C-alpha cells in the first residue's frame, strides 16, 4: 500500500531563512508522482510543485524546490528566503493511479515563519 | 483560471439528517474527488469519479455516497449524518494523473 510520512508536525523558521520540510514515501510502483500543496489558515489547498518518478532533475518553482532522492524514497520541500505569508500547513502527496490521479496525502506540517 | 466551487463554507446539521455537499467545476476535468480532512490525519479519500455516472470508493466510503449526473458536478451525500462525520470536506478535480489536483475552498460540516 502507498504511504506518505511527514515526520514534522510543526516547524519554525526565521523570516528570510531557508527551511526544509520532510516527506518520505512508500510504494512498490515504478511510476508515480509527488506533489506538495500549501494550505493557509483560510483553508484552500494551493498546488506548489510536482516531481515525476522518472524526472532526473529536481523540480523547482520560484522559491520552492523539491529535493528528490529516489533511492531513499524522500521528496523534501525546500522553501528559500521564507516570508511571513509562507506560514501555513504543507502537505506532501503521492499520485499512485496514473489514469485518474488518485493520491495519498501525508498528515501535514505546520510551518510558522517568525519576523 | 481553474475554478472549483463548493456550495457552502460552513454547514450545521442534525444527527440522522440526509446531507448534500455540492461541488461544481468549470474546467471540463474528467476526474473529481471528495476528501475529508481531520487534524493529524491529513486528507482521506472518500470517493472519486472518473467520468459521468462512474464512481469508485476511496479509503473511507462508509456512511457516504456520491452522485455525478453531469460532468461538472459531483455531489457527496451523507445518508444519515452522525456526529463522527463532523469534519472539513474538500472537493478536488484533475485533468489526468500527471496534473495537480485543484481544490475547492472546503466545507466545514458540523453534525449536532
């Protein structure tokens, strides 16, 4: 069965510093996708970044990058130059159904950016 | 831009009532999903649909049913609401498995 583990229930970071949010996954599939979403206190889920299992380069989107280590089954999110608006809950998810895009989500990490 | 609209942000119902949560999308996506979100448990898939009138159970379908009569609308039904169904419910859509899911704003449902 597919499983996502986020071991950090809460994290703090100083404004303008970088922070890494951990995500490990478990699957026996060869083809899968990894997603990170942000959920501010207002509740909406915002897509941040995607990494395919066959992608050789780590994904980057602006201040977000994904540190993908396939052999270790980890897909950590790195946020550079943290901003106060980055305070939110962050979810790692793994797509395990190529056709319909069914995904399993981790329990989330709450990030607080301190001024 | 992608738009997923859930009919209510907040809803209060009584035990035993039949509850309908509606979700409408304007992107012509084939796939639609219903999740519930509880503290410390992440998002858990209740049901999903990959086409009109097609549905499959997710991880926690007990006590729920769904309806998809039109491509743009996916309804979650609580047949006889119970207090353990108090939760945040999120609807999502996706074009295919390689695209991210697009979420509605969520419905915070309280069953008294």
